C-alpha cells in the first residue's frame, strides 16, 4: 500500500481522520481541517482509492469519506505512541 505520509497533501488529509472525526468526514470538513480546497480533497481521495473508502450514505448529497481499515489501525497505533 502507498504510504500517504510521504506525500504532504496525503499526510494532511489522513491527519484529518485523527481525533473525534476519525471515522467519516465530508470533503468540506477535511478541507476546513487541512486548509486545502474541497476540490483538492475530493480529487485526492478519489485518486487514492487504495487509502480511502466512500460511504454509501450521502447526507444531503454530500459524500462521506473514511480511511481504509488497515490505515485506520495504523493511525490509532501512531496516535497512542505520542
């Protein structure tokens, strides 16, 4: 699997899934957290389907994204080590 932590945009986006919003986030929520544009977030997530999943639920037509289970486990391990 590609390591998003070597890519500055990927690292920012993956970082948005730490903490209280760790399961599902909208492109706008990720954008607010990272300072990236929602279009950049959505484009990156769609181009990296090996890292992210899209929920079948779309509240108000807005997509929800999450990190894949193995990456989520890795993030939780990193978060507990610091």
